[in-house]
C-alpha cells in the first residue's frame, strides 16, 4: 500500500525549494511558458463566456416565447450545457489534438467547451435567483422581457457574474498548465520536461510562477469587485 522507497525522492523534491532554479536563462524560459499559459487561458475563458452567457440566459428562461416552447428550449439548452461540462478538459484536449494537431487552438477549445457549460449553468442559476419584486416595476411599465433582463436582472447579478468569471479564469490558468502535458508548450510542458530530468529546482520555479499567476488574477478580481461596489 505504501511505497517506502519514495520517501527519499520526496525529501529531494522538498529540499530543492531551498533555493529553486533562479538562473537568468531558466527564468526567461519560465516567463515565456507563463505567457503561453496565460494566453491560452484568456482565449479559452473568453470563448467560454461568449458561449456560456447567452446559453445561460436561455437556460434560465427569461427570454423567448412564453409557455411550453420557452420551457422546452430551456430544457434542451440545459442538456447541452450538461453535456459540455460532463467531459473533462483533458479529454476535450485529446479530441481536439486529434482533430487540429498540437496547436494552441486545441488548448483554447478544450478549455472553452467544459467551461462554457459550467459558466452557463451557474449564470442561469444566478439569473433565476434574482428576486422578482424589483422586476415588477419594469414589467408594469411595459418593459419587454429583454429590457427586464438588461435593466433588471443583469445589474443585480453583475458582481456575482464577474466574481465567478474570475474564479473560472483562475481555474483556466491551471487547466492550461495541466493540458500542456499533452505536448503543447506552456508551464505544464516545461514542468514535465524538468520532472523527466529529475530537476526538482526547476519544477519548484515553474510551480512558483503558476502560483504567482493565480495570485495576480485573485488581486485583479478583488480590485474589479471593489470598483463595482463603490
């Protein structure tokens, strides 16, 4: 059950943090890999929002023809969102690599597909949870469902939509790094190369860069939420 011989390797890995690899050449490589990872994450989460937000609006049911048709469309969209998020991004990556080769497009689409399903689901729930009281005034004034959505529902959930979007952006950075293990350049690709060569100091440097990226996104999201609340 327990591999007793692994303790020595674990000790070597932990000790490699003091200090990690800080040579100028490797730091430059880490910066390039971090930039590649961020680009993939930004492109993937952007596509996910572009698809997830309208699908989430439709799935929540405030738009469309009243009655059974709108309900049927909402149910179909929810099934589509469930399918998109039920497949892990690594599986999407393998499928898209088989279709498009080892390209950035494969990583971007692999992030966009499941994240669009997740964002669409969460966005639909946030829109459904909006209290109906403040919306009565718009409806009584003759506002269309689209205007009720734009001027009523969206402003009340905008902060929550942004908060969850930033959280998913953090997840997209980690996903982009992990999916580099399929052979596409990025932090994960460099981590794999360093692990294969047992260069644990380089691994720690790359992990610290990944940690720094997540901290930057968290700081950015905090500033944006505070600017909206003031």
